[in-house]
C-alpha cells in the first residue's frame, strides 16, 4: 500500500512542485510584513522618550488640529497599550493619511500617507495570483488553489509513507545525518524536517483554500456549523451608497467636542480588563484584547453618547455571530498572527521548509534516476 502512496506523492509533486515552492516562499516573507514595515518606519511608531503621563486624547487632538488645514479634522485616534508607541490619528475623508503623535508632548512626529510597499505588494501578487494581473488574476488564483489542494494530498501521502514500522526506524526518520554526503543530508531533511513542518503546512493550506474556491469556503464554514450568507447588493445599491457618501461630504460637519472622547475612553476602559490597541471615533470605542493567543481581529465595541460620553451600548466579541469570529480565526491561523512572535517564527520556518521540500524532492528524484542510468 505504501508503494501506491509513494507513487502518488511523487507524481503529484513533479508537475506542481515549483508552484508550491513559490507560494510557500512568498508566504514566508509575508509572515513578518507588519514587523518589517514598522522597523523600516520606526520613527512613525516608536517614541524615543516615554517619561511621565500620556496626555488626554482631547488635548492631543487640539494640538494636532491647530496644525491642520481648516478643512481637515480628526476622525479617529488609535492608542496602544505600549507606552513607547505613538498615537495614530486618522484624518476625516483621507483614509490613507494618518498623523503620528508623541503622546507625551502632543508633538506631531510625521504625517504619513500609507502606500503599499512595492516589495511586499509583489510578494502578495506572487502568493495569491502568481503575478497574474487584471482580468488574468482568476487564472493565477485557480492555479494557486489547485496547487494548494495538491499540496494537501502530497503532505498526507508523504505522512503515510513516513510512518515507521518500529522504534528504531522512527528514530532514524526524526534525525538528520550531517556527515554522510549531500544526498543523505537532503534525504533526511526531506523526511525529518518535512514531518516536523507538516502540521503547520496543513493549517496554512486548509485555511488558505477559503480564498481560492467558494465551494470550499462554504464547506469549511459548514464544518464549523456556520452558514454563509449570500450578498444581494446590486449596482443601484452601490450607486446609492456612493451618492449618500457624496451628500455626507457635502454637508457641513458639526464641530466635535473632543473632551467627550476622554470620558468615552475612560468609560470603556472601566469595562475592559486590558487592551492591546484602543481606537476612538465620533461615536464608539473599539478595544482589541491584549491576549497573545487570540484572533487578532477580535475587538469589543463600546458605543457612547456623542454629547455626554456615557457608554450606551456594549458589543462584546464573544457575543458576535460565529461567522464573524470564524472569518477572523481563519485569517489568524493562515498568517500565524494568533500566537505572538514565537508562533510567527514557527510559521516562517514551516513556510520556508514547505518551499524547500519540492526542491529537495526534485534533487532526490534526479539523483535516483541518474543512479539507475549509471
């Protein structure tokens, strides 16, 4: 029986191995996109000196507003629990422009217009669409999806072939011999390291498929007892939304009393045990939990009265529909963002291994064929 699975493992790997390597290597790079981006633009996110008390939100906003054009106003403030992080202020009508502020002095660190990083943009193009662009993206998306399905079969058949008959064979298949030549080294790498990385590679593949095929996404959600709701928004609805947006922009916005935001933040924090980030807008405070092992898209929402700052409604993440929770967990498990930096490192290593497995497999296959001919 193992001979059959070995043949399946081999003959599926040959045609799609290179695609799998490209998907895994690009995915490994994207694991640390946030960390690398923040490291490159460190001055935007980190305060050099963090002594004393952080200023109230209202005072921060007033200082920033004095530096902005008369037509611009602050629409949101994002606060980190890390005392060394800057405050991020959103500007009304400018979704990609943010003002980064020193929370201890109210001084503007920089006004930054967020643009997609070219390098990471290319890696995302490669990871999701194999560099196909425009209408041709659907072709790349299908190739990635089919390659990922084949990858799952390759991993499972490889695991079956790996299963040892006894304890001694198990020990041999869990170690790497470094002094027995390159062929033995890469064989042990393929067998042993491949086994260690299989679980994380399966998690990445099975969650990633939800972006490739609608039928798989429905099946995946159904397996967790979630029924997908179809969207029935027509073109006229989209046009109406755009018109409403234009009308809202044309209307003169009333001035905001930002001292109300101070009261709202204080009221929200009384109900929250801890937070990683807190974002306050004109009528609500959103709090992301500080729990390391969690869905990083999970947040509690505290709606407040815009005239008094009193919390009027609390919408906890635990009470949200299961569909919303599952969507966040799929993303978190696919990217490794559910368990902090340690889990991200493990995901990065597993993705690199996933990219090397087809290449080592090709090497061993060519070596075997060459040896037979010799």
